[in-house]
C-alpha cells in the first residue's frame, strides 16, 4: 500500500490520538491555565509573554503528532519491505 493511499487513515488516527491525549491531560491543561491566569492577575504586564509560553506548551504537545505520523509511515515501510530513511529526531519536528 502506498503511503499516499493511507494518508487519510493516518490523519484520522492522528486526530483520535490528539483527542485521547487531550482527555487524558485535561487536568494538566486546566492547572496550566490556572497558573497562567494567576500570574496575569498579579502581573498584567506579563500577559503577552505568558500567552507565548502557552503557545509553546501547546506546540510541544502537537509535535508528538508529527512523530506519530513518522512512526506510522515507518511501520508501513517495514511491512512493505522498504528501507527508506526516516528522520526520527525531535529536531526536525
């Protein structure tokens, strides 16, 4: 099976993984937002910096989805008996 043929399946699985991750980490997100809100209330001039910090927090979580896709593609290549080189480092995410 060609990777382009299974791309819709990969995208669907990524969305399911995101939903599951969000559900499992709901308490963590709520706590993070509570801390951010508390800091903004005490130091309103830091709001923009804290929003940037929040974006980074979300970005770190989202980078896992790219790694998820790389792993799925690599598994498909193994099954197909191909030896394509896939970069698994987090630096490329």
